[in-house]
């Protein structure tokens, strides 16, 4: 039997998506859409069209746009954490590694400005950027812990991580807002933090 032997032929390209992990595909399409549009301009129906599924299929995975936005932010945080982890490992760890994770943070934001702004403002506070359950913050806390003596208090580790995050987030926002040029040497110079 070939594709022409069925009286109800549907072109494979027009058939759309109907198997596998639809939730992951929808998030991926949402991230792609954020490369082209602002988050406010993306609707669940538009993501459904981009994916080739019905709007009802989307609502099975995301009851409303806020749930979808939170999923985009969570995926962005995982991507950012992975970039930080890779930067730490590829630079050999230590203070150089921590500085490299800061640069990875800035680079991630500059490569994904719409997603980064969305992560900064729309994610729930606990899972959003800097939140206790944010994968990127957990990665930063882990990296900072490798630099400090084992007997340093948890509060001191937290403060050191907040310091590092504040520096890179601050310079990131200044660059995104056009208040500082995208000069890599200046950015690296600001990111470098003193060893405790």
C-alpha cells in the first residue's frame, strides 16, 4: 500500500504534529517565536499554528498563557544554567570559572534578549531569575561554594552568590538598555570579582 492508495490522503507537511512530546515542541516553538516577537505578541493559538496542532491541543498542556510563559522561563533558566556549567568547566573552574559563568550569563542575555527580559519579569519569584529554585541560581551557588572554604556559613555563600549575580545582572541590564556598549573587555573587567 502506498500513500496514494488511501482515499483520505493528507500531505505529510500539512498534517502537523501529532506524536511524541508535544509540550516540549510547544516550548521550543515558543522560544523560536521569542527570537522574532515580544512575549506580549505571542499567543497560544499562534504557537499552535507554528507547531501544526489545534489550539485545543495546546490547552491540554498549558491552561493559559501565563502557564506557557512560566514554561518558557523555566526552559530559559535551564539553558542559562547549562551555559554557566559549561563555562565553569571549560575555563578550568576556580575564580576564572566563576568569571566565565558571569560572561556566559551576559552572553545568554544578549543572544536571547526577549527571553531574558521575560525571565526577569514574568517567572514566579521562587523559580524566576535569582529565585531559590532557579536552576541558574543553583548553578551559581554551587560554583561559588567551590571557591570558599568548607567552613564558611551558608549565609556567607548566599551573599557571595548574590554579589556575583548582582554584578552580572546589573551589567547585563545596562548593556541591554544601551547604557553601556557591548564591549567584551569592559564587560569582562566589570565581571571579575575579588577572591574572598
